[in-house]
C-alpha cells in the first residue's frame, strides 16, 4: 500500500498532513479505536475521509446535524467522490427507501444517531462490512445524549450490533470530564486518545459590559460601522436574531444581513448557509443552530449577544472565527442579569421533579389495575406540561426499566419505584452539572486575569501566547483593531482602485 502522504496528495491534493491527522489515521488504519480532539478548523474530516478511500469496507459517519451532512456530501461530490450518501429527514420517503436498499453500494454513509435506531437501516447495515464507525462531534454524546438526544447513548449497542468496527470518536472541544463521559458511554471498546490543544492564538477575546441590552444594539452598530468583515452574531432567542438583523438592515443599506434559527425551514437554512459561505452575506444573526461544521475560513468577528450555557459551546462558537489563521476577534456583550437567560434555558431542559412525581403516581395506579395498559404518551406531555425533550427523556427511562413497551403499553413492573428514584436522581444530577457548567462560563467572564489563559485552562496545560492581540484584560483595544476589510468595503475599494488605474493615464497626459 502506498504511504499515507501519497494518498493524501492523490485524493486531496495536500502535500502534508496537519497536526494530528497522520497519527490519528495511522492508528485507525491499524485497527485501533481512537478518541481524538482536534481544534475547530484543524481538518477533522480528513481523518475519516482519507481512510474511507483506503479501507475495504464501508465507513459510517454519525453526525448531529442535517446541515453538516449535506455540506460534507456536497463537498466530497465536488471532489469527484461519488460513493457517498446521507440518510436524513431531508430525504423524501422514496429517496430514503432507495438509499437504504442500496446502502451496500456506498463507501461513506452519513447519518444521525436517530437514524441508527431505525430497524430497517440497522438491519441493512448489519449485512454490510463496516470498517470504520465515526462519531463526529462526539462531545454531543455527553452534551446532548443525556436529555435531548438519548439515541446518542445507544451508539454503544449499535457498535456491538455491527460487530465492533474500528471506532473514531472525533470532537473539537472536550474537557477531560467530557472525554471520560464519552468513553464510558462507549464502554465496549478501548480507546487510544489523541488530544490536541484547542486554544486559538489568532483570536483576540473582548468582553464588553453594558448597562442595558439596548446598549448592545448600539455597540453592534458602532462595531459594524467601523468593520466590514464576515461576522456572526450569536443569540439564544430566535426572536432576537430577527429583531437585531432588522435593525442592522435598516441602519446599513450596503450590508447584506440575514437571520438564522431552527424555525426556518430546511431549504431556507441551507440557502442562508450557502450564501454566507459564498460571501454573499456580511452579517448573520443566528442561534447556536448555525455554525457547526460551517466551513468558512475567513470569519473575522464572532459576537455573543447572549451567553451560551457552557464554556465548551462558547469555545466552539468562538472557534469558527479565523480558521485561515488571520487576526480575528471574539466580542461578548453582557448586561446585568444576562445569566438568567442561560439559567432559564438549563431549567427548561429538564422536566420538573413535581411533574415527574405526578406522572409516576399515574403509572403506579395504572399498573396496579391491569398487567398491560395502553397509554398515549403525548397526552402526558399535555397533562404534565412536558416538552418534546422532556417526554423523550422520560420515555427513555421507562423503556430502559422495561415499564414502557413499544411506546404505548405500560407493563406492570416491580421496578416502577426504583425507576422513579433513578430518574429523580438523574434530574438532580444533571441540573447540578449544568449549573456548574454555567458557573464556569460566568466565572470566566468575571475573571480579572488574562482571558485566554483562563478560557482554555480546563482543557490543556500549555496555552500558546497570542499571535496578534490577546484580550481586553491584556490591553486589547477593539477599536484599534485593523483587519483587512471585506464585503462591500472591499468591493468599493476594488472599484476605486480600478477607477484610479483607469484615470491615472489621463492625469499624466494633462
Ligand atoms: Zn490576555
């Protein structure tokens, strides 16, 4: 077999590997299970795209978001790689059936953890030789698996069903705790770890405290007046993305602004993403739904209008800036009581203990009367005010304890009480954990020391000094920043210099 460098050049036209890629790929090719953290923009996808071209069997890539799949599939197809597909809710029923029927013909298959719980898909995959099972954004196992997307916690069973292909768990941000959690959820395999530093020396960190949230709007206007660079503004409210996008729109004729959140339909989301990638948009006001896997190298400015709920999300979002290694800036705007927004978000992610108690009383009563009782779990949501996420979380527990079957039968069971204690403990534990994570972020905002050192301290022992400017605590003055302007300013400059070059001969003749 030719060496890895030759394959890299042949398939991807890169002469050398970037940090970590070769070590990770060599281990995978040797059949080692690998857990790897590579910073955003370090070329994670090569770590499975190249092996996919070299191994004998198929490669499954589990990714959390539809837009990630679509994007990757598109990019690979543009490179002339056709044995690739993605199975997701964006496919029509007919398309999905056709893809499932032909799964054995594809080399690289992207799908969501939920899709792996589809028995037709799993059965078909069990018939195919799968060489490599990739879990992209593996921190989602820990970050989302416990409540939002329990199917992340079922990946271990899938791995067993597929008879232990080589596993590659990839992530950009994982504290030692999160790494441990990921590994414990995939307990059936032993991992070799490749952990690379995630600090970004080209992004200056700037935190601005204001007295009122209206001031945030004014501050953003002032920043955009000065800088015309590819900009992302993060919000935790969908409504606010729209409101601020409209303010910017009214204020700046020349700027192309869009908003993006989970309520837009899929085609709009894909369109906006594409426009942003192709520099047709200058500013995007978005929720965290936007960004994961965005492959745009020249984002210069990331503004946090609202706080995320933990440092990891913050680091991931900030890490979307300056992938081209040029000077970029992260601005975080905070006003008094801002911590209440992520706090409320955290609370709303878990069902209340009271409602869980009430539901369990109902279940206990039902299971006393008959051996098997038919129930409509959607009614629970109405009766006890459960969100979709709560309901999934609860059903998952009931199923795990054998109390709920086929999503509609309550089976009389001795472990009902045991399950109640377990779910209550779990809710308390998750709530404590989330509050602790939020506090880490709040403490970082309040730090009096260097923000860069403090931001990455939990993740790695050595933090590189800033390549350009460091942070507001180290004297970085935002309004002295001099990035290369782009967008409409660049368009105007190009036009002026073109005009000048045409004009000069005239001047000289005179
Ligand atoms: Zn600093």
